[in-house]
């Protein structure tokens, strides 16, 4: 089959439409959007949390646990989709690997399920009363630290 550049025209067209959509939305928001510059809007935005206190604060361990759990199950989806695409080919008479390919994926899923059970038993998904108490305590500590910093700045300015 000879190489023809015209066969790649639909891909180029998709990129042009996507870029045009992005640029159009930016220009429309510049012309139509409101321009009220309030103190809240001008504050830096960091992952849904207001930037209060020092930038060198420690995150809760729960934050990292949830991030690792997300990566774990994201990897599952990344491997599951291509496997599902090629399973029919590998299970066909040309290869005859149906049982092997199927059992390998089942071992993979069982290992991930074991990881999920472990995480649930450790309480990483427990957002009940205890988690709320920990979050409230962390918030109080953060507020207290901020008050101390403001008092120190006031003493330095005076």
C-alpha cells in the first residue's frame, strides 16, 4: 500500500478544529466576560484550597494516599483497555492464547482487587466522623499558625 499524505488530512482537520475551538473560546471570553478584579479573584489558586499560610506547609498523609490509590486504579484502566482490544485477536485460532491471556488479566485484576481491599481496610476511603475531626483539627492548627504569623508581622511593622 503506497504512502499518501492525503490519508492524514482528517487528522490535520481535527487538530485545526480543536485549535480553532480553543482560540475562539479564549477570544469570546475576553470580549464578553466580566472584568471585575476583586481581591479573591486575584489570589493565587492552588488545588481547590485557599493559599493560607506558608508555602512550605505539610500536606496530610491522606492526600498522598488518595493520590497513590488514584494512580493504582488509573494504571488498571490503562492496561485493561488495550488488553480488551487485542483479546479477540489473541484468542483466535491463529494464536490460540485464549486461556493464557485471559488468566493473566484475571491475575492482574485479582491483585488490584486485593489492593483495593487493603486500602479499604486501612481506612483510606473513610471520610466519616474521624476524618472530619482530623480535617477540623488541621484547619484550627492552620488558622492558629496564620494568626501567629500575622501577629509577628504586626510586631515587626510596629
